[in-house]
């Protein structure tokens, strides 16, 4: 528009005058067309922003300006929103870009790692293939070597030179035996002081008895005549009284053979507590029903299969009927013997992790059929000890095994069901027992062989012996299935027939030989209590332990007690000497413990010669030279002083020869640190468990002394007490009795017996004395080591009155844990004071028990033994290197 014209039209002053708006009287009528579109009309499209700008700004339309303003505000809001979105998108894009970059980097790293792992896997695969090829090569070389050995051993030259070779080896053994004998002879001057002391205090009879005990073992093994077993020729009435709530359900699968089944049931009736069992005979669809064939047998549950299921199916069905906590599978071609079931179930009590237990099987003529089974890498199996003498030591200790024969197996009923019963893939029979054993181990439980459960097995009576026909042929067929199923477990086993004597104890981490003076008698002496606990801890640490007494004795019931604890016990006539054992088996052992200096001096050189890789441990029990020196000082005997000097030189020489020396107190450890600083000395003290406290103070009466009298300090202590202390005690505690408990009491001690001085001798159970007497006395005037009598009393919570030599190295504090006195007057006063003072009695009882827990518990001993095992492993590693 022209500027002049614009000013004229729009900028001219508005005349000032009142404005009058004329309002019509009524609104005009609007036609409907002003409100609604007709059919032909189309609604105008909204104006765009440019059109609104022209109409509202350039053309001056007020309505258009209002719409334009509204649209501008709306567009502004949208633009602000879009800007926010854009900014967020920009930030998200940067974050996503960073994350994408990080992801790409991680992906690249993962690709590199995968490539490395693939390369490593390739290397591992290559190494595995190389190792497999090497193993095949080694097995081939081994087979070739064995073939070459067989060729050499069957050659004429080998046979001709056999006497020379045997003579050389026997000469080596003979030299070791001769040296042991000479060592014993050389010790005679040292023993003279002890002999004189025994002669002076106990008399010639006691000395003669002591010499006899040293020379002649108390008991040799006596093999009984082999029992002969046969199948019954006829049946007779047989009545069982089944248990209402049986502990064990005995499942007997049968197919015909009525007399065999009757023979089995008759032995079961005779040798099994009826109140513990139910007997279940499962007839596998025999031609003649077994219940009809045995009409005189009652109290037995007879079940008959509707069709023939085979051995495995019949056993599984029988287990379904079982009500007992345990299921015992027993072949009908067996005869059980006395104590068999109690022995089997005892394993579950002694070993809570036991899952399956088998028996020792013998033939009817007494030969051994099986002492546990060995499974080889290829899945083949051996009956260990087959056709050998069943009394040999290696077949008579409880141990873990690969499997046990299904002729007699015990298993918790719940575990049998959890394991899936006998695997039907082995139907009708064979390898189901080995498979169950492996399944039990896979479930985290163990498989045990129990030699105390002897079962006579008429092998082959039910399935024959021909592996090419009948049911027996499945023994060969099922081997492949078994080997395939358990290939991973079998990979660690040796090849067939290799090192059977090691494979029978494949569970063992280390193998330990312990040589002691005589059989352990823990109910007679504290030394045996300690050694028994050591053996138990070793077995609990997965060590295979072999024990032999220097005198090769076989004293019962102590041998059986060790065997039931899993210890192999060697004895005459199956071994002829310690040197013979070392010659045949020395390379087997990782640790050899020689207990007591007079035993170590005889055999330590032979141990070094025959067992070069073994860690040699000298167990002093206590330092004998220290005890002898104190005895010589007490008695003022020149002969005793000379004996003590010789004994000191002897023990120190043994300490230098041994790899590790065991002592029982820190006092002795510190002493050896001064006089033998280069020796490796470990403290392994006496080992005790806390027993429940006995009667309260007011209900107790009497004094008690305990100790074996083969130990001279005990004889001296009792004589000193009876002659010098007891009269003073009698004066203040009239009528109070003193009990002297211990084996091998000499005549001069028995002669002192009186109404208030009771010499009991050996008693099998000392508990009543320690829970009923008020005070324990330990009046030892000399000795060494830690006193088992004191720790035994304190483990029962019985306070002790002791002497200074009695409490040496025992961490005991007078007046807190124990009363200590060294003169007759002081000792008697301490006894009287403790006997009367209840508060003091309670204080000492608590202190003594706490001292046992802190210093003499199994946990403390276990720690020391673990260190010993570590020494052995380190030594083995160095030897291998």
C-alpha cells in the first residue's frame, strides 16, 4: 500500500465523540444453511499458517489474527517438545554410541577369548590324544614287559639262577634280623639297672616273669581246623518268630532248590536274633512253589512271582515287601555263621557314611571265596583272595572296597530305593551288585567289606559256573554295559591284575606302617590308649594303616578290635619277622612309625634299607633316658647312671636317624631343641575324651591309684605311698579306702593289701572307680613324658593329688587344676584337704576337664597328625622329583 494512503486511512486521529451502539430489538433469524453444510457443500480446509498470516496481518482480519496467535502458541509448544525430544535423542544417541562401542569392544575381547579357548581346547584335545596314545603305548609296553618277564621267569637260566637270587635276598633279610637280635643283646647292660631295681623291689619271681614276657609273646595265632559245611539232606520243622518292628528285612530270592533254601533258613534260624529280623523268601515262579516244598517252615513270609523275573527282578520285588530299616539280600545257596548280622549292621553304626556292606565269603571246604571285590579299568572284576587262606591278615580288616558280592549285601532300605534298586539293564543277573556299589558311591556314601560276617557260599548252585551258557553267560555280556555306564569312575582304576594289593585299598591317600613293642592293650596301659587313638585318627584321615608288634603276637580280643577299626594287623605265622615285612612290602609305605626306642634301635636301619621313600618317624612315647636319669638320681645307683648315659646316646642317635621324632610334652621338645637342635621334633601327646561326670562330691568316697605295674615308676610310687604317706592319711581319714588298680601287680605290692588298702589288680572297666571315688592319687617320684593316669582321672572330672614329676609338661597349674606335693607330710596333707573341701574339689574338677579339652583332646592330636602327613607328602614330592 502506498505510504501516504496508509497514513490517511489508518493513522488519522479518531474523532472524539461518544460511541453509540444500536442494538436491534431481536436477533435476526438465521437460515439453517448458516449452521450446517448442505449435501453438495464441502467443508473448507483450515488455513495454513502462511494463509493465516496474509489474512490476519496483511489483510487485517481480526479473526484470522486470533486463530494465527493460537496456532503459533500451539506450534511453539510443539517445537519446544520436539527440541526436548531432539536433545534427549541426541544424549541417548551419544550414550547408545558409547554403549555400542563398549559392547563392540567386549564382543571383540570375547571373540579373542573364545579363540584362545578354542586354541587351548585344541591343545588339550591334542594332549589328551597324546596321553591316550601314550597310555596305550605304556599298556602295550607293560604287556610286552610282562610277557618278557614271563618269558624270563620261565626260562631255564632264570630257573637255574633262582637259588642264587633268593639266597641274596634272604641274606639281606637275615642280616637285618641278625642286626635286630644283636641290638637287643647290646641293650642288656642298659637293662641291668632296671633288672636290679625289679629284683630289689619286687623279687626274683617278678624279674623272671618280666624276662619271659620280653622273650616269649603272650599269645600266638592258632588256626582252628577248617570247618566243613554241607547242604542238609532233609527238611524238618523250623519256626521263626518274626519281629513286630524288624530292624532288618532279609530278602532271599529262590528258584527251586528246596534243600538249599532250607539249609540257608536253618542257619538263619540258628545264628540270627529273631527279634531283629523278618525273613522274606521270594519264589521266582519255581516249578514247585517253595512254600509248598517247605511246609514245616513257619514265621517266614513266602511271596511268589506271577512269572519268572530273574534274580534282579526277584530281589527288587522282595525289597518292596521289606519293613525293616535295612534290607539284607541273601542268596539261598548260603549258610550264615554266628554274629554275621550284628557285624554287618555294626558297620553302619561305626561309619555313618556307610551305604552298602558286604560279608566275607568262604567255600564249604573253608577256602576263601571273596574278601571284597576289585573292579579294573575295563570293568572286569576280581574276588580278592579267592582260594586263599581266609585267616590271612590282609583279608580280615574292615575296609572300603569297590564292591561286594550280591550273595550277601546289607543296605539301608531308603537308600536302596533312592539308588533305583538293582538296575534292570543287567537282567536277569550279574554285575547288578557292582553297579549298586558304584551307584551308592555316586550318592556320596561308601561301600564296606566286613570280615567279621562270615558267609558260606555254595557258588554256582543257582546259576552254574559255565560263562558260555545259561544265566552265567550274562556275566560276560553285562561287563560291557557296566564298563560303559561307569567309564568315568573306572578311568582312575588300574589295568586288569596290576598292583592288586594296592587296588584293594584304592581309597587310601597314604599308607602307614606302625611297629610297636607288643599288641595294643588299651585297657591295661596309657601308652596303648594313646597309640590306639593315633591309629583311629590316621584312618579317619584316609590313611591305610598296617600295625605289627615286634614280638608278632596275636592277642585277642585286641587284634579283632584293631581290625574292626580298619587297621590291618600282621602276626605270626603269616609274617616271620619285621625284616621280612619290610623286604616284601617296604616300598608300599609312605610313613613308617617305630614306637619306643628299644624297638627303633632294632629296626630303623632295616626301614631305611627296605623302604627308602618312607618318612621315618621315631615315636619316643617318653624320653627313656630322662626317666632313667631321674631314677638313677633318686636311687643313687652308679649302674643306673651308666645305663642312663648309654640310653641317652642311643636315643639321640635314633633321633638323628629319623626324619621326625614324636614326643609327648613341650618340655621334652624344648629339651631336645637344646641337645639335638637339628632334629625335627613334633609334640603328639596323650589323647583323651571327656566322659560324663560321675557322682557328686558328697556321694563319693575313697582314693584311687591306676597304673600298669610293668612300668617300674608305678611300683615305686605305690610302695612310697603305702609305706610313708598312707599312715599319715589313716590318722586323719580313718576308714577311707585306697584302691590300687592295674595289671601285673608284683608280690611286694600285693603283700601290702589291707582293709583300707585294696589291691584290685586288673579290672576290665575302671569307670566305677573314677565316677565313685573322691580323689585320684599320682605319687610318682620319677618318670618322663605325660602321665596318662592323671589325664584319665581328669577326663572323668576326678581331682588329682600329684607330685612335681607327675605334672611335668602337662600345662597344669597348682591350686587351679591340681594339688602338688613332694614330701610324705605335704602329700598326705593335700589328700586330706582335698578330701574334705568340696569347693576346692569342684574347682579342681572343672580345671582338670578344661585342661584336657585344651591340650589333650582328639582335635589337638589330629592337628599334629595332619602336620605329620604333610611332612610325608612333601617328602614324597621331593623323592618323585
